[in-house]
């Protein structure tokens, strides 16, 4: 079986641009990570081959520019309401400059626009630090990724994009067929690469169809699928971890079940070899780049673990910020003093130009809008292991550490929630509150003993965190456990199933974007708990023989206090 050779760095750029030019709406767009340079200009100049008009936007663009609204200047001039059309009224390729600074509100609006099959987004990411990345909602939606760091001008050339070939591929695209099990195969490959989003296999299918149309194929081939995985999955994959020990081989005298086909027949049923797709995808990008992207996502999600809650812009309350130029729209508040200050120097010239005796002539460019920075409250969700194994070892120290942190949280006016898990279930002993006395009383009365339902504790902490976020709080989960989970979510005493359930819950917490911290309270560091911290994308602290004060200091430092 033969396959197409791997991409070189510049061939990867050309391949991504070609697929985007064939099906921009299906692939949703391109995440281009590069600082401003002639090389980036060379790549962005090739975007003219897209069948959509290019529209440049910036992170501070308002809803009026995107969705349209009342044109104040035209309305004042005509004496009748004039409605201006927004950039999203017609299909377009939106070029977002400084995309790493895109606020959450704009990312949500652009994500909703990309969910409609008519727009695409080219996100120009100029981030210098590893945590300067696109918002997760845009990363999840954009099908293609290019990183120009390390590329030399000598290794590049003008992108080879044949207009006639692209036009033929666009005409052929609606007729390209997918093999029956292509979607299932891509979903399994994504799962093996650690990709949790279901959008990724869908984008890979769109890339495979575009590649087949570009090559003149009527049906997607194995080579088309490999190239699609290379371009769509590579930057989403988690860095390869240590291989798990091989499963024990069955005894030689054991016979396969009658209903199980021979190995040759099983292999013959596979349309695409998943192992080859996984290996080719992992080899598509350097391991250090995958690690940097993964670390950047973790750092961005953990920003809520800083000493203050999440900051968000507003126009009603909070700390005042300098006003900015803008157009009046829904919810906008005019800064009258700043507007008059901007219009004052031009009054003599405007009266002369308009031959008017008006006391004040204000134009749309003079309007200044008020801005505020509102900081949400933080809630620390302590998930404390109160099982028998933990009680024998470190429960007293864990209680002491939490109690010391309560005083610090009270000084900052943070909320605190307490989740305890022991026996067969987890219990919310205290919902988010600022009552220091009540929290200490519940903590002191926390009994120890029983089995370790670690998965139930993570499930309860996730539910409390999502409820707190819905109330406008910034949640952080602090897990204190010895890691010896032995109760599964179904209530059975199955250690293997319990560990699998805990890993699944950790993946869900990571996908939700809740920052977390794992404190290993066992007498000796537990490898399983370190693996759980990796699944959470959370810091791991192993603190053998530490008293309550050392544990409190480490936890406070990790949370940014």
C-alpha cells in the first residue's frame, strides 16, 4: 500500500491554502500563527483566491459593524431612520487581526456566524507567549492551522494556486462521495489522538472531500483522508504520552469464539488503517509545537485561578476605563464630556464649512463611549477526600490547610464551596458562600472513613463549578485526595472502572475550561493521581510529610495568592 509523501513546511502552507480556497465555508477558516512579516504577507496575499470577499476586522469591533444597525450620521442628515447593513449580512471571509486578543464576547459572535455555512474566518494570531492563543471556541471551529515560525524566506515561494484548477475543484466538490465508514474512522482516530471535540471529525471530512475534489477524485481515497487528518487533526492532538503496558497475551491453547471472524477477515473489513492515520497525524507537527499549544490552552483555561476573578468589559458598572471612539448602539452609553472635548477644537472650521450659526456641531467621529472593567467574584471549590485511606493518612492536614485558606479567601471576599466524598457518593456540604464561621463548622464536622468515590467527587465539583459560572462567578477546583479511587459511578466496587470514570470526569472538567489543582495527600506520590492531573490539565502537587501550613502555602501559591 502506497501513500503520498509527507508535507514539507511550505507544501503544508500551500495545501492548506488550496483546500481553504476550494471549500472555505466547509472548513470554516484558518488559524495562522505568525508575527507580522513579509512571509505572513505572502501567505495572506494568497487569500485573494478565496471565492468570498475579504473583510478585515479587529478585536474591538462592535455589534453594529457585524450585524448592522441604525446609521446615526445618515439618519441625522436625512431626517429619517437609515439602517446600515453589517459585515455578516453577506457571505464573507473575515480576516481578524491580533486574534490572540479576541474577547470572549466577540469569539462567541464569530463562532455563531461560523456555524452558518456561508462565512469563514482567517485568524491572524500574533501571540508571543504560549498562553496568547485564540479563544477555545474559535480554535474548535477553524479547520486549518499554520505556524510560520522557523520558516526561512529561502524555503518559500509564491503559493502555487491555479485559478482554473480551483474553479474545477469547486464545481466537482458537491459530487464527491464519502466511503461508508469514513466518518466512523475519523471519529476513532480523533479519540486516539486525545481530541474531545466532535467538530474535528466533521472538519476532517470536509477537508478530505476538498482534497478529493482538488485531485479530481469522485470518491475520497485513503490518501485524501490521510492529508485531511494531517491538516485538521495535527494541531489538535495532545502530545504523545508514555505508552501503556501491553495487554497479556491469551494462552496458546485458547480457541477464538465461534462468532469471531479470523484476523484476516477483521483486517479486511477496515477501509482505512487507523494506526497509520494516527501515526501520520502525530508526525505532521513537531512534538515541541504540540506541547506548546497544549500548554497554552491549559494556561489560558487556568487564568481564572489567579488571585482575582475573571475581568470583563462592560458599559454599566465597574472600574472606569478611558472612553473610546465608537457608534451609539444597543446598550452603549455616551461619554458626554469626552465627546464635547473631541468636538470643541473643530467648531470654528465646521461653522465656516457649513455656513451655520449653530452653537455646537457634533459629528459621528466625535462620539466617545463609556467603558468599565467589571471583575467577577472567585469561588474556591474544595473537593476533599474523606475516605478511610485518606483519613488514616492526611485528612487532618487537609482540613487544616483548607481552614487556613478560608481566612485568606475571607480577606479577599471570595466565595468558598466544600464537596466531600466518602463511602458510596459525594456530598455538597456547603454551597458557595462567604460565611467563614459556617464553612469552618462544616469542615470541622467532616467525618472520615469508608471507600473512595473519586469519580463522584469530580462529578459533584464539576456540577458546582458550572452552576457557579452560570451565576457569574469564576470557579476554581482544588482536589485534595490520595488518589485511591475504588467506587465507580454506578456504585460498584470496581477499582478499574472507578479509575476510568475518574479519567472521563477529568476530561469533562478540562473541556469545560474550569481551572483545577490536584493536591496529592498520600504519604507517597501516586502515579495515578499525576495522570489524573494531566487529564485535567492541572498543576500536580505531591506533598509527602507536609504539615497544614506547608500545604496551605503551596495551595495558595498555585492559585495565585
